[in-house]
C-alpha cells in the first residue's frame, strides 16, 4: 500500500503555439498548487479538505478557466459550476450557474455538508450561498481582459462548436512555439475555447480518496448551459477505490460518464488504475471527443491520461515523486 | 429478441392502504400510457420517439409528479427537469429548472437535437424554449394535497424502450421533491444517474435523487452488464439491492435483446411493461399485478 498522492489539472486540449511565457506561468501555478496540497497532506488534512483548498487556489488565479478567469457566456457574463466528492461514503455536492460566489468549489462543499441535497443551481444556489455567508463578489470580479478578447473572437467566428480532431503534433514541435503554424479550430486559435477547467484528486495515507472539479464552462456558451464538471459520474467521481477529475470536451465526457467509468472498470473488471485510465481514454471517448483526466487510487497511485494535444497537469506522491507537465 | 417497453410513475412509500380513488386513476394512466407506447412501437416509431411520447402522456397526467402534477418547491413554485438519451449514439438532452414549459421531455429532446449542448437549465432553458414553437403555456397546477405520510419521493415518470432490432432509448421527467430548495437538481437530468442508455440497455430510475446520484444507478446497471457480464435482470437487481440504500430507489430497464427489469427497494413503484411475445403487466407493489 502506498502513501498519499495528489494530482491537479488545468485543462486538456492546449494550443501547441502557446507562448513559452504562458507555459511557464501555467507550470508555476500548477507547482504552487501541488505544494499547497502536499503541505496540507503533510499536516494531515483530510483528502476532501485538501481538494477544496487546492481548487480554491486555482479558482483565485485568473490563469485557468475557473473562478476568476472563467470563460464568458454569450452574454459576456460568467456562470460557474463545480462539484466535489468524498470517496468515503460517496458523499457529493455540486453547483451550477453561479455568478457572484467567489469560490464555487467551497459552495459545492457546503451543498454536500450543509444542505439536504446534492446539487443546487442558479438563483437557488446563490440564495443558499447568501444564507451560508460565503464570500460573494460582483460578476465583474471574474471577468478578465483576455477573456473579453476571446469572446469577441469567438463571436466573430460565430461558433462554439469546435472540432477537436487536431492532428497530433510531437512534443518537440509544441516547445518550438515560434516555428509551428498556429493551431486553429473553426478558424480560431485553440486557446480561444478556454478549455482549462481545473481539478484535483487526492488520496491520503489511509487510502481515502476525494476529487473536485471547477469551471467557467465553454467560451460563448448559451446562458444556462451545464457541462460535465458539476455532474457526478461525468466530470467528477470518488469512491473507495479511486478519485477522478476530468476536463476537455464536456459533451463527450458526459456521454462517456468518464469519471465513473474509471472506477467501474476497476471495481467490475478488476483493472488497476493505469489500465483503467488507459481503457477509458481509449474506449470511452467515442465520436472523436477529446478529453483528459487525473486519477488517484486508494493504493496511493496517481495517473494522468488524455487523448488531446496536451493537458496542464501536475502530480506528486509521498515517496518524493513530483512532476508538472503540459505535453505528452 | 423482440421489442419491449417499460414505464414508471415513481417509486416510494406507496401505502397499500392507498384509497381506490387515488390508486385507480394512476393504474389507468399507466395502462393508457403503456398502450400508447405499444401502439407506437408496433407502428414502427423509433424507440426515441416512443419514450418521448409515453413520457409526454405521463407528464400530462395530473396524478404523477411531472409536468401538470409537479410538486412545489419551498418557494411555492414548480421546477421541472427531464432527460432523454439514445442508446446507439449516446446522444442526450437534459433540462432543469423549467417553470412554464408544458412538456419538459420534449424540450430536453430539442436541446439534444437543436443545440451543441447536452444540458440547459433555468432561465437559459426557458429562453431556449421561447425560441422554439409551442413549448410554453401557462401551467395550471392541479390542486392536490400531498400524500398523508409526507412521502416526498413519489412520482418521477419515465420510459425505456427497445425495438426489434435492438435500438434502445430512455426518457425521465420530474417535478422533483416536495418542498425541495429552490434550485435543487435531482438525479433525473444527470446522465448516468437517473437516466442512461447505451447499446446494451436503457434505464430510467426514480426515488431519492441524492441516493441515485451517489450510486450512479443508470450507468451502473449498464456497467455491470458490460464489465461483469451480468444479465439485465441480475444487474438491475444488484444495483437496487446492493448499491442504492434501502427504500431509496427503483428503476425500469430494457436490454437490447428485449429483456425487461423493474426492481425497486421501496414499498412500491407505479409501473407497467409489455413485450413483443404478448406479456403485459401493470403493478404498484411487489406481490400483485393488475395487468
């Protein structure tokens, strides 16, 4: 049996031409979040506490698509969603349609701990947030100049249906940002689509697992659109054998019930974590859907898998292993 | 092989002392909806059309907790949700937080067919509905006292169907829990929880939403068939008896080969089914049929 393990992600499907400074900023953020998680694990915080703490950090940083820095709806506003699940007892909480709650993951946790329900959305969720006294801010707080620019581009291209059938490029090409032609989808650089949903999975030394996912959703989405991140079994899942958080093309993740399937093949087919992740990434993303996920097992293993070009990710285990990556 | 159809009108603590005036209209509605479904299958309609049609019938019936009969939130409003899924393609559509849409299941189908998304909720879903024809009509809620035992789980409706060629579909619709918090979303619109279909089976669940979400009921029935090789009946029984806590859930399911399963761990479940070989059943509790 292993010790603790933790993984974080900042989204699957990365523009191979992402400027090196942005790649560096992403690596630093992932590293910082991993270190926050590691320190919390060493202080014996429970996995669910660690997941919440790490995701709060990701939500507060405008770099990825969650909390501050969330993708914008077609109306130019932010609507955030998140879910959290405790493998112990499979308790869960989820929220959608948040517009003024500073940390969606924490509200999801409160839904789990302090409400009789599992999932609250829109004005009902905001009302619950007020009753719980969580930190609320104006919707403007979440909106960044970068994303306003991206929304404009997306509207000009008049599409949020994006084609993930990007020809796989090698990681060496990805590092040479200046040389490669811009990677386009539906006429726009891939980075416009803001796939960088964030997530975290943790297992402690006693084998208890927890997972969480948070996002602003798709750039230029219809107001009211709900993706995979708040859906238990799709974007997030945890039970007594593993914890999983997914990111990428939301509709494909939902159809594939990706997070639940990793656990289901472990429970029902007896696969180990790595085999389960490989199986799900290869076989459950039919129709060309592109996605990635991070997962930990109760045995202390940590695995990342993705079929997209790149996934912002980091992982660490108690025996000192630590890795932050973007490409294959 | 052969076609099969199963439908439910909710699982919960349905008292055996349910008076005839509360029991008979529901049995009649189940029977009628079953007939509508069977006629549609025999006429060659696709399973996706069939499940939508049957759920619309159930939504329109005031004695079930969906559409016209939806229960009220703590705010005194109605908030409906629904979900539909096609087994072959795993395309799906879901809606939540509807207040003025007469047939939530049909809006869910439109989300699947007319938008690049799977799931729309609340104001956004209502706005989408207004852009479609014929989908909003002021709902006139039929006044009905809540069941005297305070049962709040009763009444979600759903239908699963398979045609003679193994094509599967599922649809579920609900008004949610009595006195639920405004904005509460249950299992019905969550793919893999209350609603799920793939090439092996189609499932529609009912009961305590929070329990069905945690147990990923819909997906697990299919996963047990696929990963452990269980039959539909074995898989459905296992999920209801071992995965969902006692007195929280029931489901109807059909397999690509025309099997039907309708297990529940609550006192009763309003249900009905029919298969191509002529079998039909309309029932509420587990030791009687009134087919």
